[in-house]
C-alpha cells in the first residue's frame, strides 16, 4: 500500500523529463536553421547592394537612427559609416573565420580519433596524451601569450582555436572506429589483404563522417561566441576591418550617443548563435543515443 | 593517501610544463631591451642592456636562472614600467578578479540549486519551461554583449547603477549579474537532468516507503546524489573564472587581472604577460587538485587508492 502511494507520488509530483514532442522539436529546429540561412542570405544581399560601403565616413550623416534615411537603412555610426554595410561585412568575416576554425577542428579531430580508435595500443595512448594536454591549455590564455609575441591576427586565432577545440570530434570518431574495427565488414577486406588506410577510407570513414558533420553543426554556436569574445578583446582581426565582436567593442565607446551601433552587431551574434543552437537540437538527441544499427 | 600524493605530483609536473612553455614563449618574444629603452637608443646600448639583463647568455643558463628566480618569487621586471616587478603588477590586480569571480560563482550556483530543487518539489512544467527557455536565450548571447545590454538598460537608461570601473558596492551588481546568469543557466540544466535521473532510483523509492515527504526526499536524498556530477563542472568553471573573467572585466573596465593582461599584450610587455599566465595556471592547477580531492572525500565510491 505504502509502495503504491509512494509510486503515485513519484509519478505526479516529480516531473518526468518531458522531451519536446518530435514535431515541436523539428519545428523549432527548422525555425533555427531558417534564421541562420536568412542571416547568411542577408549578408550576401547587402554585399551586392549598390549602396554597400563599410568604410567611407560621412560626418554630415553621422549617428542616424535605423529606418530614417533610405540610403542608410539601419542608420550610421558616429563617423557616418553605414551600419548595415558594417554589420554585413563583419558578419562575412566572423562567419568565414568560424567556418575555418570548425574545418580545422573537424579534420584534426576526425583524423586523430580514427587513428586512435582503429589502431588502439600506443597510437591511442599518444593521442590520449595529446588530448589531455590540449584540454589543459586554456585557448584564451594561449592566444593571449601568442598575440603578445606575434601580434594578433586572424590566422593566429584560426590556428589556436582550430588546434584546441577538436576533442569532441576525436572522442566520437574514436568510439565509432573502436566499435567498428572488429566487425565482419571490416575484417573481411583485411583478410583479402586491404591496407589499413584503405579500410579506414572506404569502410570506416563513411560511418564516421555523418556523425562528424553533426558535431560540426553543434559546435558552430560555441565557436562563434568564443571567437566574437576574442575579437571583442582585440585579439582577433584588427580594425578598421569589422567583425561582430569588434563592432560591439567599437560601439560600446559611443553607446550613450548612438546605442544602435552596439545593439545591431550584438543582435546579429544572438540570431546566428541562437539559430544554430536550436537547429542542432534535432541532432543532439540522436547522437547521444547508442550507435544506430548499421545495415 | 597515495592518491593524494600522486595527484599532487601530477599537479607539480603540469606546473613545471607550464613554466617551461612560458619560458620558451618568452624567449620567442625576443630580447626586451629595445622595448625598455627610449626610441633614440643605439644598437650598442640595446645590446648592452640585453647583456646586463642576461639575454645574451647561453639559453640553458637563462633557463636555470629563470627557474631559480621563480622559486624566489622573482618573475622579472615589467618591460614597460621598468620600476615595477611583473608579478607585482599582476598581484595588485588579483583581489578585484577573485572577488568578482567568487561572488558571481557562488550566487549563480546557489540560485541554480534553489531553482532546480524548486522545479522538482513543485513538479511544475511551467517553471521548468521558464528556466529552459531563459537558459537557451541567455546562452545565445555572448557575455560581453549581455554586459553591454545591462549597462545600456540599468546605467545609461535608468541611471540606477554605475556603468564602469569600481566605485563601491553598487559597481558589483552588473558584472556579477553578467557572470552569475551564465553560470546559473549552466548549473540549472545540469542539476535538473541529474535530479530527473534520480527519480527512478531504488533509494528514492525506499525513502518514500519510509514515509518521507516529497520535498524532503528531493532536498535531502536526491540533491546530494545529483550534486556530484555538478561538482566537477563547477570546479573547472571556478578555476576558469578565477583565471579569466577577462571579457567581463573588459566590458566594465574592472580593475582586475584580466584587464592588466590585455593591456600588457597590447603593449607587448611580455614579462607581465608571462607572470599573469603563470599565476592563472597556478590557480587553475590548485583548484583542480582541491576539487579532485574534495570529490573523493564527498563520494566514498571514488576510491582513494
């Protein structure tokens, strides 16, 4: 009796982890993806727009608000540069650098993970050591130290973030390779004399790649946040070239005079990061499930 | 006991590696005399000063002297402010950073525990949805922009709080709010899922069978178990915060270590950068050791052997 009462209590009072229904989740995810696509299209469109000019100063038309002057749809900054153009140009830089960082992470993580999982033994141990060291190195501090030596640059940021954030790729690639390496479809070509390189390329990689794309998509948001933060600190791309983080830094100085200058680039970051987060929610539930049965 | 010793030895090795990397980076940054002397200095004067500072000696000798110096707390002299020791510039700013970090961390964590326990005691879906959604929104906003928004609203717009620098207690509100909300969001999510995992555990059923009320079960039985996984994340975060509230410090012109580091980078003052990095690494390593030891103390299932 007590037991049933207790169970009933558990059932009603403690909320079960209620997952969003599949349809709701898909809808949210689609909305997120749509927002990101729209922002990217908007950035491209602004670059093609005849009034596109992120650098010319025009003090006569400084500090215009949004939607006042049709020549400057989103207004101008304190020295009269067109804000729409600057935010779009900053978006292009920020997104391209993000893509470069994610790509480096993708390649480094996948290769190391495959090697560790497929060969095991000392290869696994060495790569585990490399992972531990990279985890212990705070990327921001490393970038600070290297910027103090070489001076800040986009290339330096891509390399530092690219070579310090590949662990989630490697972990999953290793686990998959490990679980596949003794399967029949891997053993069979080996007995026929296929080289390890060929087996990895034609039999293991096709199973790993889709998962790596999912990891890539889920990591975009955090890479943008990190990178924008470093640009904000002045450790990334240097002015006058605009980036979203750099534009916020620039706008913060004048936020009393023209708050739009700081709000617009911040809003852009928020839209893209929020969009990718919601978009990737569709995959995170799947990727944490046990490995799908492979035909 | 041997676990404690092993863990501490491991930490010492990590420190040694960090110290060595800092030395190598320091030598890569070049000889400092050109930075210390005024513009008009001749090549001979520059070379002389480099010699006097020991930068022309064999590299191993320099390394030995550097290690010996560190053991005596000597991190060299700032290249830009020749009167001041590099470590002095950093340590002078350290308290502002630690206060900000500890305060924000504690507020974020405590509020998260209260919120997660409340969700589970009331069983309210609305409450949970509120936390989930506000969390998703907050984590899509970068810290620096969140800070700027707070300044725009509460300092520029409403004029309730000071916007920049440290001018007494009210200055803490906005930077602490920026960091604490980010921490809160993270811990609420982790605690909520950890608590949910406990609901079906046998010990929970036993507790109900003993006649404990639902609130008591959540607070005294489930919470301690759910808290363990949070501890690891919280420890890493605390270490990260103590060493690096850099971005938030920059937003609010906080007189902390992060701002000192960034200034040193822009001035190419590598002695200060090096001292700052070593202090951060030391904090990081010590906090991690403490958390690991604490973990095995709290959870007897983690063997000390």
